[in-house]
C-alpha cells in the first residue's frame, strides 16, 4: 500500500473486460459459436501457454508475442485434439473473436467525459498484434485516447513494471498521477507496485465513482483496486 498525494491526471483503461463485456462472458459466447466447451478450449490454451514457458497466463504467448497468431491457432487446435479429442478450425481467430463483441458504452461515456474535462485518457492493454485492427474498428481511438500503449508494440506487458513506466512517460506524468482501470486484480497490483493507483473494474458505475474521486482529490493506492 502506497500513499499518493494530489489528484490523478492520467486515466489508463484496459481493453478486454473493461471496454468490452467480461472476458469470461465473451469466451462462453465464442466457444458456443465454435461448438467447443469453453473449459476444453481454455485448457488447450493453457497447455500452449505452459509449453511456451508462460505458465498459466493464457494470452502471454500472443500478446508479447512469443508465437505468431497462426502458430498459436495451430498449437491450440493440436492441444484440443490431443487432450479432448476435439477437432476444430481456429483459423482467423481474431476476426471471429471480435465478431459479436459489444462495447461498454457507459464506461466509454465516462472516458469521453473525463477527457472533455482535460484529463489525460489512455489505453494500456496486453494486445496481440493480429488483434490490433479489430479492436480499433470496435473502439476507434482517434477521438478518445491521448495515447495507446500495447504490449506487443512495447516488448513488455502488464503486470510488469516496465510497461507502467513507459505509459507514465507517454502521458508526461509522475506515477502517482496515473491510475489503471483493469478487470484483472493482478494487473492492478502491478500498477500499485509501479507507484500508480489501481482500480479493479467490476462495472462502469463503481469504476466511475472511484476514478472521479481520484481525479478530484487523490487517494490511497490499494492492491486490487480499492481506491
């Protein structure tokens, strides 16, 4: 826990699970369209991650990246067939993943309002390179974000301290003037370790209240996002 003084001046938002519906919800919908149980698909993704030395972090092979999108798709297909006896075509995964993803309009409204008040608004996301054009179609960044910092373009990823240092530099802010809004507690904790504020996203209304309080008056950094 680290005390911070003064108001937050830079709000950095995650993408998946914050600007979109919860990731688990998206995975259930995606798996249903594929005709594959989500538990088996996640297990195959986890196996590929372990084989890459990335442990339990499902997206690490893609968003740094350790594997190309095509190689990852092939390896997940192979893992599904080997361990679950399920054969499925995962080609063009990014386009299919984004096909029916809604955006979180209440949170977008908050970000637009904050930016209109002069608050720096940025996107800080662990993003695979092959997914880049798809998220930009869903949430055009030009009139929303003052900066975009993505893992594949930075060579580092949340919750590593380096990506928070890079983002604060892009904003021209001190760490204590930045807040990360993210649906993963581990990423919020990483932000706190880097001297930032962390707000764990559980819904637009609660996140808006917490961020507004930080922007207005400053607060205390608490791992897991209890700002």
